[in-house]
């Protein structure tokens, strides 16, 4: 009997140790950000899924800037955009607008949606354009068409914003269309925890953790750093 109980307790101890280890790993992954001495300027990307951020709290705990999702190409305007824009301004955090480009929609239509959603503001950061694939769009137009549509879109939104856009390139999209070698814009790359290296030009911004959890905002949230 004692032997059976001993084995039982040993299995319980192993299970507890595994749970504690898993929790420690989860905490490390969801709480990790790059060192401030390497990347002094760090911030977040927010969208409707992040609820109503407590912007003053975020600003006090290390959010230097925020990119606010303005348009989801497939769905239209982000319903939280105006509230986020007001909140980030009141908190004194630097901000920019992000457009999630949809390769299944005309560039001119998307540009008009961006222009009518994002007000001109000389204090704003350059607009960011996220380029990736989505489940709602299974088409894969040829590279020449994609580059042409992107040129149309960029010309229109840059005339509105008054500054060159930043291209947020995912690895799959860049592999398919090699945008960074064809369009001369600042590059923003994504790769969790490790430095990205998949574009033709050096990155200026890096999404270092897409699953960060932090007080003051519903998570997960994308955490971004700027190269010195």
C-alpha cells in the first residue's frame, strides 16, 4: 500500500513540476520584450480585438508609440479607431495609422477608405501598410499586378498623409512578391523573439513579440521596436 501511495505522490509531483514549468515558459514568452539599451524606442500595434486600452497607463509603463489599426482591407474601418486615436492623443503617446492591405480589393477603393478614415495630422507617424495573406482572400495575383496596385495605393495615401509609408511585410508575403526589392520604403518586419532577415533591405521596425500580455490592454498585443 505504501509503495502504491509513493508512486501516486511521485506522479503528482511530476505533474505539478510540469505545470509549473509550462507556466514559467508561458510567462516568459508572453512577457518578453527586447532590452531597452538595444532598442530604446518601443511600442504597440492595437486593433478592435484589444478592447479599450488604458492609454495613460500604457504610456506610464513603457509604450513610446502606438500604431492604431484604421482599416482592415477585407472588413472596412476598425470600429475602435476613433476612440483609440482620441485616447492616444490625450495620453501624449506618439501615434500612427495602420492599414491592413487586401490583395483581393482594388487599391483605389482601399485608399479612399483610408483617406476618409484617417484625418490629416502633421504630428502623426508615417502611415503603415501591412502586407500579408488572409483566409478571406485566396487569390494570388502576379507580382506585376501587386506592385502596380501597391504603387497606386501608396501614391494616394501618401499624398493625403504627407509622408512616405512604412511597409509591414510578413515573411510569406515577401517571399511571394519580393516587395522590399521593388518599392523603396522603410521596412517593418515580424518575427517572434528572433531578429528577422527576410527582406532585401535592412529593417527599421521589428515586431518582436506578437503575443505580449501587459496591464492596461486586452491581449495579446503586438510589441514593436525601432532600430537605433
